[in-house]
């Protein structure tokens, strides 16, 4: 069996799928970037539950990609796959390791500690501040293929946290200090790897659990008894996302031009379970729950649900030197949200005080994807893609009900209906594939500036390659 070693972004195997199961974090090979995702390579398919079986990996596969430029999500991408007789295993990493991780440096020194009698010095870590201005980004995915199915578990993380006790931050003494910011997105994806009928249908399902975190809990240093934990902010959400898809159905094949249809459905819920604190009669902080957000002491109760249905129709045609792909997607979505302003009453309980705003948003967003690969000479191919977003068309219905001290104010409710007419936009992408020998492949995507202008020698020009892949076959 031939062994494949990929040093930087991909092998030029033309692969097309009628639905998307890309790994989290937006990883795409240079060929996929240049063709708007319509013509993928082995570097894409080895970690997709629907496509690994057709990726042409007979024994094992390895890749390493280092990306830069405006289209880059990660600076480093690594992958490895092993194809055994009845089992396939693929592993992917994409990220910048500890790049973006905030360094909370401190100086350990003696201070007039608030937890002791005045004038009593204590040696504690002293921080100038605790913040999260930047974040690391790391994605890890493992794919297992067995019995004509693919199972992938992955996690996409930008989270970082801080926890300390008996410290001083920006001149204030704390018995405890805990903060966190960023996202942790685990995902489970499943797909068939073979069509269920001669004309297609390859179902798939994906479940995301998106944990978004932004919180700060502190307890002041005091003499003797505890001061209680104070919740400065608590803006954490859990967003389950469930998606199912048909996996494509071939409608017709006329003179080598194939037409297929597909559809997928996505349900997105946003759940809130945060905290707030208040001072009781003993002068201690007490913590309570809120089904919404605590934004630096401003309270809201929240709810959100989105349903999206996305039918599409695709076409493809190819011969020895030229391949063409197109897909029209028509996303239809409805989102309902409720935001209720809350304040603390005399008993330190949250009650409606302000406005309760219910918003229903219906959107229709068609967009067209175009891709082509032209093999200029046997060893050199030009890749190109176009993306046309026709803009959102829809309506937004907003109902507002004022409240005072937990009671709706009579004859004050309003209802507003507005219309959305988005402006069309377009994107051009370019790239090349070079095969100097049967064992070596180069692949790259080229820079194109905002407005789709291409200047040959500029930083965003035709010869400015933002993503490059080198692969070897043995």
C-alpha cells in the first residue's frame, strides 16, 4: 500500500459533498478555501464522518499545515489517520497552543492586609489586574469509523480562568478571587459513509453543547467572620445545537452534468443559569440564582430559540481538464427571544421592573457558491471560487410590555413590525495546485483584498499565498 505523508496543507484529491460536516473551528484546506468548500482534499475529508471512507487513505495519512493571512483561523493544524481492516481512526488538532493566553504575573510582597488588624503586614501575591484581553484557540477532534459509519467527538476551546486566595488585586485585598472568560464547545457528530439508496441519502446528525463563560466572583478579606461571596458579573450560557441532514439525493444526470438536492434542520436553544449577590441584614453577601444575565449588577431574564431549515440544490460537471461545482442554499430561520429587565425589591428578590421585550425574527437568506478547477497543464491546476450572498429578507416583530414593581403597566404595550432587506455581497477566492512528481504536491490559496480586487504584487494580490500545503506520497 502507498503511504501518504502530508507536511503542510493537502493532497489534490477532488472530493465533493452536498452537506457540511467540517470539524469545529472552521478548518479548511487551501483547495477548499479557494473553491468555497465545494472541492475538498484529503486534508478535509480524513476527519469528516461522512467522507473519510472515500478519502483514498489505504494505510495511513498525516498532515501539518501552517496558515497565515486574513483567512486564517489557526496558525497550526496537525492531523493523522490510520486505516485498519475494520476500523478507521483519525485525529486532528488546530490551534495556537498557548498563544493568546493572558499572563497574570504577580509580585509577592508584604502589604497592610485587610484580613488582619490595622498595621499588620502579610506577605501575599500582588496583581496589577486580572483580565482576559486575548484568548488562546484550540480544537481537538477524534474520528472513529466502523461498520459504514463515522463517529466524531471534538472540543473547541477559547476558555481561560483564574483562581486565587489571599491575594491583592489593583490595591484591594481578597480572601478569594475567581474569574473565567471564553468558550468550551464539545461536539458529537455521526454520519453514514455509504448512500442508503442508489440515488443518494446519507443521513447525519450533530449535537453541540456550547458553554460560553464570563464571570467574576470575589470575597473581600475581612477580620474574623466571612464577608460572603460577591458576584460582580455572571454572564454564562449553555447553547445546545442539534442538527440533522438528509445527506443529498441525486435528481438527474444529463450528459455528465449531475443535479442533486439536500436539506438540513437546526434547532438552537440558549439556556441561562447565572448568579447574583446582595447584602443581607448581617452585612454579608448572599448568592441567588437568575435565569438570565448579571451584567455588572444589571439584571435581565432571558430566553432564546432558533429554528433553521436549509434546503439546497447543487450541480457538478467535469472532464479530464476541467471541473465545475455550484450550489444554491436557501436558509429559512425563525428566532424568538425574550429579554426582561429585573431589579431587586425590598426583600432582595428579583422582580420585573422596566420592560419585557419579545422579538420574533423571520429571515430568508439565499446564497450561491461557485467553484472550478482548471488543469492548465497535467501538473498544474488553477482553483477558483465565488460566493454570492443575496442578503437577508425578512421581518422583525417586537412587542414591548413595561412593568413596574412586578406588575404590567396597563395600556402601555407596543408592537412594532419592521422589514429586513439586506444588500447582496460577493467574495472571490483563488488558488493553485502543483504536482511536480507523482509523489509531491503543492497547494495554496491566494490573497484577494476586500472588494475582490486582485493586484498581482500587492500584499493581497494573486501571488500572495496565505495558506500553503506540501504533501508527499510513498
